[in-house]
C-alpha cells in the first residue's frame, strides 16, 4: 500500500479544530442545554455567552492554558459563571488535576480583579477518542471524604456514545455536524455516506461555520486522500472559500468521489502487491524443488547454489529436512 495513504491524523491540529468549534456561543449553548442537558441550562441568557482568554499566569509565573473558557449569565439573576471546556482525543489520567489547575487559575484572576463572590466554573471534557471509552474518574477532588460525590464534578461528552442525529436540524450550528462525522471518521465508507446525508445541513451554514468545517475537513478528510486527490481537494476548498455556501453540494459530492478513488487505488495496490508476492513465492518454491532433485543426484552444494541462487546454508537446511 502507498505510504502516502497511511498518514495519521495530526492529533494536536485535530484537537485545535475542536477548540475552534467551541469558539461559537451557539455551539456552547447547544452543548450545555441539549447534548449534556444541564437542568439549569435553559436559564442561560444565550446572548450573554462570551469567549474569554484561556491562558492564565500562576503565582509562580508559569502559564496555564485551557482549551475554551466562556463566561455567561443567567436570565433573571445578576450572576455570571464560567464554562471550561477541555478537548481530548486520548484518555488523560491527570484530567481531574488538570481541570482543577485551570479552575484555580480562573478563580485566582477573579480574586486579583477584586471580585467579592467567586463565580461557579462548569468543567466539561469533550472526548473524541474512538478506540477507548473514557474511564477516568469525573471527581475532580476525591479526597473530600463524604462530600466527594457532590463537588467539582465534570461531565464527559463521549462523542462515540451520543445520539447526535436528532440535532442535525439545528440552524447554523456546527457541533452536531462535526460530532456526527467524527463518530465514523475511521470508516471511509460510512464517512462518505454521512457526508452525503448532511449535505443540506452544510448548505445552511454561515460563512464562518463553513470556514470552520473546512478546517476540520483539512485535518480529518484530507489526510485520507492520495497525493493526486489532495491536489484536487485543495482546489475544491479554495473554490468554496471564494464562492461560498452554494458550492457545498459540489464539495461534498467531489470529496466523496476522492475518498472512493483513494480507496480503489489502495485496493488495486494491495492486489498488485499480492500478485508480486505470489510470483516471488512461486519462484522461490521452484528453486527449492530443483535443489531437492539435485541433492538426490549427489551434486555438490556449490554447484546447486550456482544453479538455484540459494545460499549454501539454505541448501544444507533442505538436505537436513530430506533426511528427516
């Protein structure tokens, strides 16, 4: 198989795509109110959601950086709170401690700014790993004895386990689309099928969300293509960026074709490789059979080696097997 088609997904770039996904307040609101379905989420004043900086300086002047930090308010209360979203493609055993560091850093900055009452911080891990389930405890602090089940708990949004299809009709929200495709990113056939299925949803996206979708596609779909298909893919992306959402249907159909072409190329390369291996195995077997006959005739190993291109060691091994 071509090495060009064995590219692994660039984990850091892939995770950064998810970071961009939740830089849109609509996506954050959908995550809280419908996907996780917090009991208080409907009380959020959606227009109040704002993305905050994600890097904080600790007392020791070291930098702590979270993936996404958002600030929001409830509808009928003069109360604000933070939403802390950490994106993970692998299971991280240190996640409780990591989230606690982020939370402490946010609270420390609030204190430096003179806040009288610390805001709540809602920690969430969005996990897009497909090979392992999330198995790390969601208790951020497990040492609080009888209180440990009630404080500092975060929710895990395990993409592979979500029935996300019900949310694909949401107006101009990218999260359901990306989650739906992420669930099958390791299965090219199903990825193609789902791309075609959500074509109408893609056509309804705003220019900003189209750009974010193309960024995700760059890190998930493009690495699966052969070199020639990548060149055509890049032209398609440029065309969509120039002409807008009207070309998303053409983009989807062509990406599906490019994925199929790459898969066909891989299959044919595998067949050709199998044929060559079969030919080589046949030649080798013929040499062995010739050596066996020559050994039975008492011909010297040196002559047999020259006649068959087998080494003396190989001929000695064949002779021993004949005796046994």
